[in-house]
C-alpha cells in the first residue's frame, strides 16, 4: 500500500469547506420530510389532541423551543453576612371553639 507524504499531489481531495455529497443528500432528504410534515402539522396536532390532550400539549411545548429562544441561565453570587436576631410570630384566633 502506498504511503502518502506531506505535499503529495496525486489526489487533491475535497476542497476545504465543501460539503460531502452524502451529507448534502441527507440534508436534502430531511428538508423535504420536514417540509411535508409542516404542511399538515396543525391538522396532525389536532388529531393527537383528540386522542391524548396531554401528549398534544407536551408536543406543542417541544415545538415552541424552535420558535421562541430559550433564555440563558444567569448565575448570581453574593455573600450575606447578616444574622437573624429575632423572629416574632403573632397568632390571632377568631371565632369560638365549640
């Protein structure tokens, strides 16, 4: 078997940044399937809703993630050096205990 060394010009290979043909075909197939699904999505969701309302709501929430972006988490760090000195509880009783 031939060894390829740095600078070999026998085969240039795929140009940098170009898409692999099989990857391109898979992406095209997925795009077609999604396009077909989107045209009947509303009707399909209504059918699911009739059979299982909870599943329809869960599916709707999952689909929302693709239309409304999620907010990123924010971390707040703080130190509190205050101590609780006193807690007062007032209990008011109204009415009779018969």
